[in-house]
């Protein structure tokens, strides 16, 4: 028997008089009704999931209201023999009173609907990202899009994204998620198989039973749209994650220069919508939205209406948008025509992509004639200006990446022994610490080491289990065995005994699995721990997991151990503190996150 095709479930309550918590209870009841009735008329294997459109716009919804039906919504999306009662495609909570607490509740919902969700509207709510808790909730929400394959529009307009934190989190998650390759986005027949496609098929096969082919069929029909796009008669085959969302709307979000600094990196590397989606069917809701976008000049990431931007911030985003055109070989286009002019180089050409990332420039006309605008140089100059402005107005602690880099620098400079360059005649042994470090009280080497190690006591990834008993003096390492320990349970644990104390307390430190004695400990470092172990301790101390790349961390530690840098820092003390911090961040190259493009 052919699967029963379910009609779209449209839970729209615009004509209901109920609102607030009362309406949330009605929504929960309606969701449970669809879940309870699933598969009763037909077996689960013969039933197709019903598409769900949930619209609660302008209904005085708060975080408590969303929490009321969030569990029921998750149950409706839960798989039963490979098929779920509902498939969430559209979610609209516009014009309500939601905060980041709701974003935390929506994160598992988005993950559960990652194969189906297309449209999310959270515009004009009370979402702001200023505190640590709000930042964690916002990061969890953005991270949930990592597995989304059909997302076409994310609308966060009308919220409060002032300051650097919200856009920094957006940039960080953008850099961590799946890169997009135009050469794999389209192919002429729509039936070509790629390694990515095989991985996607394997993932879905593991989730679905043999009889539950309906979800794959639905996703396949989405990619077989015969309509033509601006790239020709080609079909989108690879889309996943935040980078593949064609439209991200950030209109009227109180975006300022601090946020524009981070947004410019996203804007520069985000492909145009025509490369991230197939042409929608004529007359469909998505087609009407696209027509409105084209008329309003909406080409992907939209940041209009942010009047807090200075001329420098606006100009930076303008240059980033121009550099973005170079990603796909676009020439400057006429806004009256709303059309693109294509280079002969194909979108997926390695030559085109390699040349576009090195330098961006184009010709622009002015009243006196023509001039060449070097976009790369202009963006770099504007970013330097906004970096210093952000440090002056918000401080180094306002940007998580910068603050983590400075904390690692401080800890490494205090704990690890210096590496003095051979050149230079001036000694730096007695040079005092500069006064530009984060707000961390000065401590002795041992106290900072213990503070660091307390934070990694239960961190398995650090591979350094520390069992402390009583306070002791600086410990001394007992000799290591000459042969490798064979027992797996031993885990190469060395006993570090303290001397000079009647209590004779001890520390158990797990050393790396290696037969090389030199790799197990370094007598030049405190506690004889190798630099690799201290490096992991610094990461935990600065709470910099997923913040700095390995290369950036290495640069910070090398800079910290080179005491000649302190002399240069002392020479710049007459300048402002923000200038000193900016100079250090420039030297260690920690102004932004590492963004990897497709190979």
C-alpha cells in the first residue's frame, strides 16, 4: 500500500482571541492531539509525516509560554519507526516578548527538524545578548543550525544586538560550521553523487527504517526542482549549516561598530542566495518572498535600519558586501535591474576562488573620472579603526576571543620560563610586568598553577588528572621508570611528592603516553610538566575552548615567553591602554576567528 500523504498542518492563531499563557496551553493541546492520533488510521509505515507551520505572531508570548508547549513540540517531531508525526517547516514567533531563554528551548527543536525546517521568524522580540547566560543561550541556538539542510530564511530583525557579543558569537559559530563549496552546490543533472552526499545518505539511513522513505523522498523532491537559477539549469545538492542559509535578516537590530566589525567577516564570505538555493516554484510562498526581497534589494544578509553605525562601520559593511561579489565572479551590478552579470569563470573554479581570497578590487566612477578601489586594503584599514574603537568603548573583556588570548598570555608569561633571543644586549630578567593585562590579581607561580589545575581536575581532554590533599610547597618530581608501563590502568601516572613538609602531601599527574623520557616532563618548567600540558591548562584557565585556533594559541605562548616583547610594551606605555592591548593582539594575530573555506 502506498504511504498515506498527509496535508500540511497549519497551526496559525491570528484569528484567536486568546493570547499569552492561555494560548500556549492551547498550542500544547493541539500538538498532543496530532501526536496521539498519528498512525491510528494507517500503520506508521504507511503514514507520511505531516508538514507543520506554527505561527504565533503578535500573541504576547513569553519565555514561559514557549516552555509550556516546547516539550509537546519535541514529541511531535520524535521519530516512530523512522517516521515522525509532524515535520516542522516554518516557525514564526514575531512581535512577542521572547528573550534568549526561548532560544535555548528552540535549539533542540531546530536540531530535531534539521532535515525539514525552512523558515524561522523571531523578529521584533526582546532578544539581547549582554550577559554570560544570554551568550550561552544564543550560542546554543546558533549552533543548532549546523545540521540544517533546507533552511532558507532566518529573521532576527528588531532585536537588540548592540555591542560586540552577539555578532562575535554569530561569527564564531559561522567559522566552526560546515564550509560551502559552490562547485558542489550545483551540477547539471541533479543526480551526481558526491562524498558529502554519501555521508548525508549514511546519516539518514542510520536514523530511518527501510519502510520510512518518505522523509528522504521529500528532501529529494526539494532538490529536483527543474526551474532554472541564475547559474543556469542546475540543481542545489549540498547545503548544510549556518553558511548555507540564503537569507539572514538583521534589520533594525541596534547594530553598532563593535558588531559590524565581526559581521563584516561573515558578510565577506557568505555566498549570494542564488548559489545557496534552487529556484522556488512559481506562485509558491517562497517565490513571493524572493520577489519581495529582489524588489527591496535584499541579497542574502540584510543589515539595513541600523542607525547606530558610524560612517566607518557602514563603509566597512559596504566594502565587505563588495568583496563578497568576488566569491562567485560577480561584477558590480545595476540595482535598477536587480540582475547579476557573470564572469566567464565558473562559480566553482579553483582559480576564481583562489584569486578572490587574496585581494579584492574593482573600478568605481566618481565625478572626476574613475579610480581603483582596493577593497582588501580599505577593509583592513577600517577594521583596525573599529578594533581600537571597540577596545576604547567596551574594553578587551567585551570580546571573548580577545579576552581569552590576553588571559593565556598572562598565565603563560607568569608560569613558563622565558626564552630570551640571542640578539640584543639588554637583559630583561628584572623587567616588571606591564600594566595592560586583564583583571587577574598578581599571584606567585605556584598559586596560579594551582588555580589553573583546579579548573581542569575533571577535564579528561586535558589528560592531566590532579588529586590534591593538603597544601604543600613546590613539589619535586621523582625519577620516571626507564621502561614504558604496560598496564593500561596505570595510564603512565607519575607520582609528584612534595618535600620539606611533615604532612608529605602528593599530586598525581597523568603524563602523555610516550616512551621518550623527554616528552614526559620538562625540568625547565614548573612542576616539571611539559609545555604541552601547560598549554592545555592555559586553555581551561582562559575558558578558550573553541575560541582560539591551535595556531593562535601557539603564537600567544611564543609571544609570552619572548621577554624582549616586554621591552617593546614598556615603550608604548605612554600611549593609551587600548592602544597597548591592540598592539599585542596584532602581534599574536588574535583579532578574529579562523574561517576555513572549502578546499
